[in-house]
C-alpha cells in the first residue's frame, strides 16, 4: 500500500483548519486543557474523537485491546495519573463496543499466545459475572452483555486507583461507562451506579 494519500489528506486537513481559523495551529501549540480522558479499544472502527464529535485538544485518549484498565499496566496507569493529576480532567470515560474482537477471543477456549495474559483479565470479568452470563442462552446476547460488564469492571478498576479517588474527593471527578454500538453508530451510557460501587469498595480500597 502506498501511503502518499495520507500526506495528501494531511495537507487538505491543514488547509481546511487554516481556512476556518488562521491561528488554529498557533493556538493548539500553546498547550492542552482537555476536560475528558477517554479509554477505549484499539479497534480500527472505533475512533475516539470522531464518534464524539470532538476536536484535537478536547479529549486525552488511551486505547488498547478491549479497553482494559489493569493496575499492573504501567502504560494505562501513567495515562490515568497524567490526565487526572497534571491535566486535571473532570471526566473519565471507559468506552467499549459491540463486536469487540478482544472480548470475543476471551470467550473462546483457545491458546492465543502472547495475548493470553491480557485476555485473562476479560475472562476474570466472565468469572465474576458467571451466574448472570451463563443464564443468557443466546450467544450474541451473552457476548454483548460481556462487553458491557467488561466496561463496568474497568470503571471499577479506575475507581480503585489513588489518583481517581483523590480527584473524586478534591474536585468531584466523574467516571462513566459507555458502549459504542458499532451497528448503529450510537453511544450508549450504561448508567452504572458508581456512587454505589464506590461505597461498596471503599472499605478495602479507600485511601486517606
């Protein structure tokens, strides 16, 4: 594949931005002040800014396979720490999506090599919610429900972190769990009761 078209697209994008605002790049070069940290999947069909209608500078983004927030993943933890403690974001969104290949792979009993340790975290989500998931007979419905439950558990993992707890205490940082419906293009707010979840886990994970 010849990638020259990428540079042509970039030239057009630059010209479009400058035609709207001649100071666009001067202003962008002064720094960033995003309100939102978005943690999403690396899937090529799910682009963070585009699906939310946001511009460069409006959202700090971290993406990985199946939108995971794992306490031992220094990449994800560094992103959270920087976004919360240094950029001062007021919202963190974990956004999964229906049709997620990582979640589907985790549902299968296959050896996937180096992916095994990563997918084990999703299998742990299945284990935690096994009773609910095993009661779902339709495989597609079960698959989509696991996508939703995975988002919920990754949000719980966020709430366990020191940076998020401090920001929640100091300026009311909000955590949100969303799913992108890849079949309709719509964002779905799972309306997870994080206040209730926080209350239930604080005995163990609370930091002074």
